[in-house]
């Protein structure tokens, strides 16, 4: 069985959809971008993901609604350092 491997060209931006964190990914050799789960990228291209978050000062956190107690993931660009 032949395994096809795709290479990440660039991480575009973080996206939160259905309470899950994704990154919009540009693939080498393709024009279209896709949304890929952050946890997968941290396994497959950890160095690239960590450098992207550090460069753009992206901070992930969980917000808790005071009324409903519902927890939702959020992110912030360029925190105050």
C-alpha cells in the first residue's frame, strides 16, 4: 500500500469552528486551503505551528460564559507582553 504525504506550505490563520480549534493551511502544490485540526498539526508539523504562534503572538484560551457556564475556545493575536 502506498502512502501519500502532503506537505504544508504555510499556516494562514487560526479558526474556531464548532468549538474546535483549526488552522487554515496552504499545501505545497495546491491553490486551495483547508482547515486542519490544531492537535493534528501539533503532531505533524509541531515546529512550524509553534513558530507561527510565537511570531504572530497567538494565545489560545477557554472562555467560560457566566450565565450558561458553557466553555468555548478562543484565541487572541499579539497579547500585551
